[in-house]
């Protein structure tokens, strides 16, 4: 990859939102933002999502935003997730940052060479590439493992974009 692409990868959610910031293949920042509210209204969701995503876009100044695609938006119970994804898209569009979405199976196929692997396998594969993440693989509490899985999904999503983008550049130069 000739020039390093500044990538912000987001794993959207209604409770927690994972994010990862890359410059080229260098993982600069990663984490999980808590989006839980006592209210279940749309304003409450946007009240949490807007400032988090806006701050990430301001601080990281990405060349591209990569999202894990919401596969279950047609299910009525996941309307809040669909609204969250829509809000992230509109915030990126407002800042004129291109946005790419990948299906979770595509991310797994690119990162693990298996589109049907489990989330734990994705997390282990990502931790092999980025050893500083190994500390988040296990915990004494199940909720901590689930919480950090959002971060691993975001890192995997960003990594999938970079791997696919690198292959496309190699094909173009040949």
C-alpha cells in the first residue's frame, strides 16, 4: 500500500459500539463506547450515537469509514439498530467521508479465510495480528468478553477493508 489510508472502522450497536482506527495496517486506537440509556426512544439513541461518532470523526479525521453491515434490519426488534446505522451513515455523509459497509460473513472470510467461523475465532485471529489485543480475549466475567467482542468486530472490519483494498491496488498495478 503506497500511501497509508486513514480508516475508522465501526461495529454499530444499540448498547455498545466498537471502533478501531488504522493508519495503513497500523492499529492506532481501538475501544468500545457504551450507548446504553434508560430511555428506549429514538432521541435517546441519537443522543448517545451522535456525540460519539462526531467526536470520532473529528479526532481521527478518517479517509474512509468502514461499517459492519446490519443484516437484521428487516426484523422489527432491530429497528433501533437500523436507526443507529442510518445515523452513522448520515454523520459520515455530512462530513463528506466515504463510507463502506461489509457483511459480517465477508469480514470473516477475508480475515479468517472462513465465512462461517465464530466470533471467538475472529477475535483470536485479530489478536494474532495485533498482539496488544490478546489481553481482551479472556476475562473472569462473560459480560467483559461480550463487551470487548464489539472492539474485535470493528478491528476485523477495518482489517478486512485494508486487505481487500491492498489486493485491489496490487491488481491495478499489475
